C-alpha cells in the first residue's frame, strides 16, 4: 500500500463507473426479446480511458460494488489502461444504465442508481486518497459525481480543494442531469468549484441554459469565467466548440466523423484527452485540438468506451484537420 501511495499520476479521475446496457433498438420501442449488449461506462471511466489512451499515467478514484459485475467492470477499466488499484469497494450493487445507439448526442437514458456503490463516495474516501491527490498532475471530475449524494458532493469539493491547494490542475464538467439534481444545487456546486478549475468544460445549450441562463456559447463562457474559471470550453453541437482562455473567445471546428455510430461519451473523451495532453506539456491550443480529434473518433463505437482511439490516431486526425485549413474561426 505504501508503494501505491507514493505513485505520482498524471491524471486522476474521480467519479462513477456504470454497467452499460446497450439496447438494439430505440428505448421507446424496446419489447420482449429486444437484444442488448453489456459494457462498462460512466463519465469517470470514459474520461479516464481517454486520458490513458492520450499517454497519461491515469488512475480511477471510485467506489464499486460487491455484485457479480464488479470483477468484469474493473477488468475492463484495466484493459483500457486505467490503474484501478485505488478503487474502493462498498456492499452495494453497481449503478447501471440503459441506452440505445445515437449519433447526435441528444439521448435518453434509463438509470438505476438508487443506493448504488458509486453514490456512497464520501469525504472519508478523499482522505484515504489524500497523498495521491496532492501529488497528481491533474484531477478530472464532474457535476454528475457531485449530484450522486450529499456525501459525493462533499467529496468532489474536498478533492478539488486538495488538488488546487497543491498546485495541480482541475478539470470540471458540470454535466447537468435534471433527474439527478436540481438547478439550484448544480449552480451552487458550479459556483464553488469554478474558481478552483484550470479548465471548465460545459455544453450549450444543455448545461448553459440550466446553469448560467443562456443559449449563447460566448455568453456562457463569459459567465463561467466570471465565476472564476480560468479557461472555459463550451461544446456547441457536434461540429464546433468555443474556447475562451481569458484573452480571446474563438470557435474551433471539430473534425467530422463520416461514419458516426454513437455519441455517448464523446464529451468525456474530449475532457480526458485534453486534460492529459495539458499535463504532458502541450499548449492549450494543441491539447484542445487533440481533444476534439479524439472525441470525433470516439463516436465510431457503441457506448461510452466502445471506441477509445489510440493517441497515434488522434494526433494524425488533428494534424490532417489542421492541414486541411480548418483554423480557429
């Protein structure tokens, strides 16, 4: 255990891992006999897998259950290059969700999270990971994690403060989910965590309308920066994002995937990849370019971790996109 605690990770990801059940048809058409595929996802696993693929030494900080799916769940995370040696166990089932294939990101999910292992994340877990958090290059976490339970919310804030206080980088995605939390609670968490972030990634109009009262990406970025975020990325549909680093706000086109299959986890792939490349020394512009390329490639797979591109693929697509004349707009 002492050896583990001394390890320095480039990226730690704090959050929830979920069992993913991928239906073979639209959910409203699911009937007796509809085929389904089991995989493993959750925004934390998606981001961690992307960070590992981008070259970062990455570990998952999560609580998993004691049901029969825990072993294959952790095996899948390890296959994706993520260190799971610090994951904690709880005598609860793992959370799960049902979804169907979708290419535009406008999806409906059915979740089973009540009393899940992931929702037991609490400040005591953060205390046990204190040395890891104060030595890491970056922490990635989200509003989903903070909305799982009051204890999870306190854990997210405690972890963010530890990393920030130690001089590490914090990436935060509000990832607002109305079935998990109310707008007031999500806004309060955003206001408390934004000043600690090096990168705040949000979506427009979904997050922006709920949390900062606008459907305009530039206004959303400005309002997030006014809360204290140093750099803000606003995803605005499948084809572009806005980057506001405090000196200018500019749109960046996203490489087009000609054969999209499922957009689940694309935003998490962007977050994990971009954070990894920042910690590994890339400029903000390059890290964002790699993040958008990885996210574009990821939609060729089903589910949150169905397609995690190798960094060689990501870098090649980013370079081709740049050569084709797609500069910042």
